[in-house]
C-alpha cells in the first residue's frame, strides 16, 4: 500500500504541475532599450519575449506553447567595459494557476580580453549530488566512479492533496534585490528557493557508460532552502572583475526512503511510516544520513570561447582541467587562449572551507563549524552522456546563437563546441564530506581579466552617466537565447511524452 501511494506521488511530481500556495508577482516587459542602462533587475516572462522575437524573425517555436509562461529574475550589469547577464528561473506555468519551480542558474560574462579579443564566459549550476564513499574511492571526500552516487534534482510542489499526513511543501522563490556601490564597482544579487522537494536517483559517472537507474527514485527529500548569492567586484586599476558565487544548501527537513517493501518517512523527530501515524524509531533524518555516511556535493561546469583563438584550461600544477581529473581544493583553474593570454580564473583555494550549521545541536542555526571542502575537476563524459541530464543538455543546443550575435565569424566554431556540454572547458565538483543533512555555505571565486576600460557616454536606469557597451545587441541576443533554452527545458519537464528533438535555428 505504501509503495502504491508513494508511486502515485512521484509520478504526479514528474508528469504534472501542482498548485503552489503563492503565485509569482506579475512580470515586467523586457525591451532592447533596457540594455542602454548601466543595470537593471526585474522579473521577466521569457516566453512572451521570445514569442515576439520569433514572430519578427520568422523563427518557428515548438507546438503547444502559446499559453506557456516562464518567469525569471534577471539582472544586468554594464560597467567598466564588462557586461554580465544573470538569469535565475523562478517558475513556469501553462495556465496561470499551476506553477512549477525549477532551480536553474546561469551567469554569462562578455568582455574584451587584455589583447582586445571578444570573450564569452558562462558558468552553470548542474545539480546537487549526494554520495556514499567506497573503500576504493579515487578521491577521498569527493564523488567518484567507485562511489554510490545519487543525483538530487530539486522541484517545487504542493503535495498535500495526496495525503493529509504529507506536509504542504509550498515551494516559493525569494529574489535578492540587485544593489550596488555609489561608484558602480561593487554589486550583489541572488535568489532563494524555499521548501524544495528533490528526487534522488541512483546515478553512475562512468565515462564509458554514464547512466542512471530509471525506475522510481530511491528517495524524496525536502530542503528548507537552496540559495544562490552573487557578489561582483570590478577593479579598473587591475582590469579585473571578480565574481563570488555563494551556494547555500539548506538542511533536509524530511526524507521519504525506499526501504522495500515499505517507504519510511524520516524527519527531525524520528522515523515514521508513510502515513505518519506510526513512529517506527527515534532515528532522525540527520542520524540516518550520518550513520550511512551520506555526503553532499555541488556540480557546476564552465564554458569559455574567445574570438579567433581556441582556449585551454590548466590547474596550478599544469594539469589539463578538461582532460584530467585533478584536485583543486586549495588552488585554482585558469583558462587561456592558445596565444597564451590569460582570460579567466576559478579560485577554490581562496576560501577552501565551508560552514556547517548543525540543526540538532543548535535549532536556531545561529552558530556553525568550519570544515574543509574538496574540489576536483571531472570528466565531461561523466555527465554529458547521461540521459538523466537531458534537461540540461537541451539548454545548451542554442548557445551558438549567443556567439553568432557577438561575432558571426566564429559561429561555426561555437556550433561545434559550446552547443555540447561534453565540450565544456571543465566540470568541477565541490563536495562537503562532513554533512549529516545540515545547512552548508560555500563560495568559490571567479576572476575575469579585462582589457583597459574605454570611456563613452550613455545613461543609467537612474539617469546617471555611464559607459555603454558597443555590443548591446549581443547581450539582447543572450536574453533571447535564454528564453529559447527555457522552452526546451519546459518541454522536457512538462511534456516528456511525445517530445520532439529541437532543431537549432540558423545564425542571424
């Protein structure tokens, strides 16, 4: 009986959208004139924008999306010769009343390199991955091919209609407003997803056979929150822009575990049956995760292209980050063009530690203990060939359009590289060996190396003088691309049956 109920619950999560307690505030219109400002921050309906763009440019969109809306919080910064566009998906809907929350985060930087080449760098959050180490793990404290791995995909739903004992998950999104210093050189913004449910699938990162167990997930968990907080600092004197990206993984409040032939419900007070009426033991969700040695990690990947050159990424020890698995916990990865110009740096050693908030010892979560994170590069083949990540691979099919707007001359190169996440510059996994299901805070640092600032005139959103970019059309194009990407993602999440493969439109 328990199996049947939880099966219905999981199928409902995968194939349908469920009403959320609080719908999103009304979206604003995105206009090309927005990019003449030094910055903006607003919630945009991607679908309305892309429908208008597609109609003007004779682009055919997938059938059945005339009533779909995808709301995203977007921030844009145009300062000191650098453009940054951030998009965090808030939710999607097909009828204006049923909403689905999907944590999707992407940051795109466009700037001139020190030798005046156009550079586009993109950093994307792939997923949370829980794991249990095996005795023969290749990298202690980090998920490897020899370990037991669980891909954790967060989706927001209200499941209370299924069973009165199941809490209303009422996932919500809270944006962190864009703020900046008076000199426009320091910026901060972000997004928090609260009360997110996540399905855990047994997955394998064997580069020769990446796959996952496609049956029912082994567990369902609820995170109190999942936050992404960004801080950008521009230094004109050194011609650098530094982006700090903080991951905050909230504690697990509930877990439903497949303990065949039953499903067990763990929370902070003990272990219960699925109905919640019978307490089986005093073992809490935190005690269970600690007993079985479950650790947590974040998987991201970095892509970078430069006009007229190829790129390569090396660790401080001279290892090729694209081709080799290497520990970078207390060091960094730098990306160069083939003529030796340094373009980008991801620094993990500047703050190798992470903060763990032990809810059992301190329910207020006002104190924390510091531990050492483990960060390593990973083979792109470990992830790109896994059909579990179709959601993500659908997104990158349209990335060459970004390059087509930046520089049509390198469109062909982009189409053969960044349209495939298996050709990303590198994947990196940051893991947290001491976990127990508690809240984690960690923040790697990224640095872009810019050409000397060129001054010109323009107006900010406040009417102040600023330096507009000569590539505003390029950033507008990026917005369009992101809109199209979300269409592909929505097609996968909401219409798995009968899904057609998208076809990339020709370059503009």
